[in-house]
C-alpha cells in the first residue's frame, strides 16, 4: 500500500537534512573558514530537528494507516551485468518507528553536547561526525534494499570509529577505536557472505521481496540457514553479542554523548534492527538456527550482567548493561518474539540514553567515572540524581516505568517457548536491578569521596544545556511503556507478512510476579550491601573470592584475544608467514628480476667495444643465423 499522505520529497528530507549539516561543517573545516563555536552545533541541531519533525509526521501517518503504509522513492543507482541496484527510501511501521527513535535521541544528544563539549578544540569536528553518524543510521533504517542497508551499515561502523577515537591523542581512545572497528569487521565479513548468497540465489536485493521469498518456501533450508547465519554474524558484531562483545566496554573512551547515542539509537541498535527487519527470513530458517540465536542472546545477557555487577567505572557498568539488554532482544528474536524485541529496543533507547547522559553529568561535576571517587552527589546534583534514578528504575523493570512493560514481554515470550531461557531472563532481571542500584548508592548516597583534583572538590549541578535533556528523556522512560496497552504490537507487526501477525497483549501472573520479585530482590540486596551495610561492602566482595576476580577481569577474554589470538596467531603466526612470503616470493621475484636484468646489461656492455671489426663480425653472425632460421622454417612448411 502506497502512502500518499507523505510526499516523496519529505521522506528524502529526513535523510538528507543531517547529511547537509555534515557537508556544510566539513566544507568550513576544509576551507578553514572562521566561525563561532556555536555555528556547528546550531546547524547540527537545526538539521536533526528538521529530520525529527518530518520523521514524527511519517510515524503519525504510518499509525493512521495501521502500520501497513509504505513509501518508496526508488531510483536506479547501477545496472551492470544483470545487477540492478535500486536506491530508495522505505517507510513502514518498523522503519518509521526507528526514524522517530534515531532522530529523537540524536536531537536530545546534540543539545546535551553543547554543554558537555563546550571549549573542546575539536568542537566543530565533533558535530560534523555526529551529523554523519545520524545520517548513516537513518539511511540504514530507511533502506529499501539490502545492498543499500549494507552501505549504511558500514558507514555506521566508520563513523563510530571516528567518534570512539575522537580524542585520538589519547592512546586508550585510539586503541578502543581500532578495536571496535576491527572486531565488528569480523561480523561484517560474514554479513557480506550472506548478502552475496542472497544475490546468487535470488538475483534481488529488495528487502520486502527477500522476506516474501523466504516465507513462501522458495529458498531451500540450507540456503536460508547460511543467509540467516550471515545476517546474525553481522548483528553479533554490531550489537556486541558473545563472542564479539568485548569491543563495546572499551568504546567508553569516546565522549559521553557519543556513548549516549551509540548505546541507544545507532551502532548497537543496528544489529537488532537488522534481525527484526529480516525476521521472516529467520523465522523460515531451520529451528536449530533460531535456537542458536536465542541461546547466544540469553547467554550474552547473563554473561554481561555478571561483569556489570563488579565494574567500578560507571560508564562500563552501563556498557555491560547495554550488552545484556541487547542479549535480551536477540533472545526474543530467536524465540519468535518479534514485537517484544522491537518494543524493548524502543523503550531501552530512551532510558539508556538518559543513563549515559546522567553519567556524563556526574563526570562533569567530579572529573571522574570511577564510582569509588563519588558518593553523596544527590545533595549537590538533585536533577541529575532524580533523572538517573528514573532511568535506573526503568532499566530494572519496575512498574509502571517503560522498562517494566518491554522486559515482561520478553520474559513472557521466553516462558511460552523455552522455560530455561525464561529462568535465565529472570535471573538477569535480578542482576540488572542489583548492579543499577549499586551504581545509584555508590554514586549518589553516602559522603562525597572527592574527584580527581582540587577543581572537583566541590561538585555542582550541570548547566541547563545538560540537565534539560535529562528531564526530556526521563518522560519517555516513564511513559512509553504504556504503548503496550495501546496497540503497539499490532502496529509494529504490520510490517510482517500476514501469516506471522499473531501478537496479542496479555499478562501472565507467574511471569509478572517472578520478574517483579527478582527486580526488587536485586534492589534489596544492593540496599543491604551498599547503603545499609556500606562499611561491610568490601568484606562482601572479598567473600566472593575467585568469582569476583574473574568477573572484574572480564573473564580474561581480552587477555586471551590480545595475547593468544592477536600476538601468537596473527603477529607470531600469520605475521611471520606473511613476512617470509614477502621476503622469499615478492622480494625474491623483484630482486631476481633486477639481478637478471643487471647480468644481461653487463653482457650487452661487453659487446659495445667500439671496434668496427667486432660490429662487422656480429652483423655477419646475425645474417647467417637469420638465413639458417628462414631455411629451416621453409623446410618445415614444405614437409607439412
């Protein structure tokens, strides 16, 4: 069904507005045009604000058409060797919802960045990259073809690399950027294999056509399995699922507003969006593949939560919580819970962005992300405290906040399809509440333990440009869960083939009670250890013994990767083989060719003696050889 209410021109504005912002700021930087610091931030905010307005209109119109509405602006990009590549924009219920999420959070993050990045020497460069980051994600969620999606997928990876390594003069930031870029490339390689197989088997890249082919049974189970695994591998890299999860905690080296956007509406959300967009393909794949997806998601959820329980860096705790919550979503996709995964992606984006911005506000006041140097900040930073508490309650799944509704939908799907994964999910709910209120108590309660320098000995509330976005994000963190009661599932499912539309909202008393008890138990344990019994907290940690040490060191996976895979296999193994190949084969061919040429030159030089009799002798020899060759050739021809 075509969406007549939104002119094609308006849909392109959503995409091109932040792209124009990027090009304008890039031109100014390249031409060294002098402008005020505020120019780059103002043009970025204005551009993304325009995208948000038209994105909101698109979402409203899509809701009016019960989510079935589609808008295509299709243009031929390339027609080469039967490869017809179409560049177009698609707006259905899923993409319209994601456009709203991306533009809403990006807009708030840019406003927050004005205060957070004030005075930074890379201020204009920062907003240039943020404009491109937003453009890339919008292009990804609005893409009508798989190849177009893949191009923007890679652009999202590139811009995240630029933003994670924004302070590239810091070795840790440069290393984190390279780590994020390289690790996600592993997943992207297999994603590309899946993309190529799609083309080989179907000769199409249109996303809706691929989904319909898969659901109709036109593709064999083995082909579907490989395609699904390729798509899933790409999602594992982007959404930081085990075993490619370890790049995300280090990505905290970038500016906090980057983390706020990356962890909520862009980079890590891209993987779950990809799985959601190709849900019919996953649903049609062999059941073993779906089970694999569900169990990797479930394992990642509890695995990351365990590391979040012991981390001392507030941003790293939030990073582990992101990995864990993404694991929830991936688990739901594997279990067939399309609506639950999209709903949690939707609500999580707002309260996770809120929490990261809250951590940035704390850093602005204390100069540190180490919770051991905080404490008592609720007295100094009431707005930051209240909004952060709202985000923590929502992430913990406390009624009636947004996280409660979406988390329970996930657990309900697990209850119906796999009781073991439901149990894992319930344990994760307990762990999530525990580590989030560990953060709350260590950061905002007790007595202030001092920042990193005298400058931060008297903390204060952040400027209005930073606290206003916190208040704005607190509102959807409270209210957006109520969409579960107002047709959210029916609206989102409209993007699927009719056979897959079977969602109905209901509450299971066992799931509801168990998840609520788990969440309050986690909060209660954190209260006992870090509020009531704060002096005994260290003793409690010591009682955990080896488990605490292992989780604090992230199960030594980073050490295994860096010392085992990178050093021994790549540096000492593949690196040395490459060096030998280079020296023996590549250099050998070049050096041997040079030696032969030199020897030929030396031989020719002897013939150039300057004596006429030598030249005459060579001429006679040449004539004789030529005559003999001609006679021999004629004899051979005559014999034939």
